[in-house]
C-alpha cells in the first residue's frame, strides 16, 4: 500500500506542478522503484520495452498518412463534399463541420489533429458567416471525438498494444464504426436544435450535380479508409502493413491526383509527423513503465476485488468504470490514460464476462469525452484557442453537446451489440 500510494501521489503532484505527463510518469515510476529497493535499471528496461512493440509501428505510419492527406489537399475536398451534402441544413456550416470531422477522422485518427485541421478551417469561416464563436468551437471539438473511433484510430491500436496484443485491431476498427455514426448523428441533431434556437440562417441546396462533382473529387482520398479496414478485415495485410500501404497510397494521391505536395510541404509534413510521433512514443514508453509497476504492485487484482464488493453485474461494473474514467479523463491525455487504465480495468471487465472489444470502444469514447471536459481538456483548449475565446465562454454553452456525447456513451455501455454487431459479421 505505501508503494502504491507513493506511485499515484507522486504522479498527481507532478501533474499539478505542471510537469509534462511523460516526465511525471517516469519520475513517479523511478521514485517507486527506488522505494521498493529494485535496481533503477528496471525503469530503463521497461521504458525500452514499452516503445518496442511491433504493433506500435502502425501509429507513426498512420500519423504520417494523416499529415500527407492534410497537406496534400484532402481536407479541402472533404469540406467541399460535406458542404454540398449538409450545408443547406439548419446550422449550415455547423453541420458541415460535423460531417467533415467524421470523414477526415478516418484519415487522421486523432481528435486533436481533427479539431486542428477541420476546426482550424471551419471555425473562422463560421464566425465570418455570423455564427457565434462559442457555438463554432463547441461543434468542432465535440465532432472531433468521432476521429477517435473511426479507422485508422491509433488510439484503438494503442489499446490493443496495452491489452498485450490479444485484442484484434481489425475487430476494434469495425467496432468503432457504429458508435462513431451514432455520435455524428447526435452532434448533428444538437447542432440543428441550437442553430434553430439561435436563429441562424440556412443556405440553398447546391443540387445533385454539385454533390456528385464534390464526391468524385474527394473519392480518391476517401477510398483510403476502405483500403485500410477492408484489407485488414479480409486478412490481406496486418495493421502495420496497412499503415505502410496507406502512406504509399496517400503519397500517390497527393502527388499524382491532387498535385498539392510541394517539396516544402513534404518537409513540413515529415517534420510534423516526427514531432507528433516523438511525443506519443515517449508517453507510451513512460506509461508502460508505470503500467508494469501497477502489475507488480497487484493493483488490477485489488481493483477487481474492490469492484466485486460493491457491484455484482457486468453493466453496473462497467458504469462504475466509466465514472472513474470520466474523472481521470479530465486531467489525463489519451495515450497515458489508455496505457495506465487498460491493465487496471480490462482484467475487471473480463472477470465479469465483458468483451475486450466492447470495453475498448467504451474506454476510447469515455476518454474522448474527457478531452472536452474541464479543467484539463486538451481538445477543449485547442478549440477555444482557434476560436479566440476563453475556455469559460466555451463551457457556458457546451452542455447540450456534452449531454449528446454522454447519451451515446450510455447507449454503447447498455447495448453491447452496438459495438459488437459489425465485428461479428
């Protein structure tokens, strides 16, 4: 117990002092290792092992794919397609923002990348067209959560790695699709109601011919999602191989079809991918050492025993875990939260007969909602920064969107078939 208390207290104190998450994880682990009388070399070994899983190769490759498609013109064509499809609905550009986030999310696989790419374009446009800044920000940051569930979400890949590689990435990709569509529809409905209440004007439908033209322009990039998911599900290639193919395909589309990949953009793309990859892998390595200590101190077993004493049904246990994850998500980023919480809560879920695929979708969606929850929600802060408003201004009107996301989460928890139906086909 003293060692476990030291591990968690030192980690949370370091976070409160503003220490970066990766350094806080590594420092807390080192302090606990020394307290236990273990050689400090254990930390080095676990750091190296944490970043050495072959499955993790897919993450930098998918990040690189997202950078290529972002700088190669895909986001512009996706926004044009979304505008032609739903731009005439109540809320106009707000609806465009939601649909574009769903389509682009399949390429970026990251909520922060999605809100930066789509939100960075749409939020200023929405403000220019007469939408309130808080409305534009809240639509963007909530819609960006869809990127966490749409293939090729590197968060689902990270969950599979944290689970010891025993959870199929192909099944996780398929399991996230239905909840992602549900979340998209929920945010669109919320956008419609709020736009109607605020009296935002509607646009004129551009016609089927315009929709078809925009679809043809965006189709080469959108096919990337089908190639990734279809290839993995059909057993043609693994997740890492699909990521490599995605990079080559994205480069071919950006250079030969869209012709927007200049040498300068290519270098910026590589630089952005390297920076993002470096940050993520360092956090993964530090969180792996932290997770090893959790297992060493038998924290998962203690958690199972504690939950069994207060709940006796899988649904009740899952709801309790969701409440804990929502609290943790308010101050933890996705990567460390997935790696730390998976070895703690996954054994509990499996002890109650909960599918690890279903639990993975619940974990990712819950952690995503934490990204837009104060006091420390990274997507919330990014969106507010793009919209040039304070976080307080965004929070005053975010609650309808927040409730929409929570409603989808509750449905996914209570109806496991929503996430398990598609993988089971």
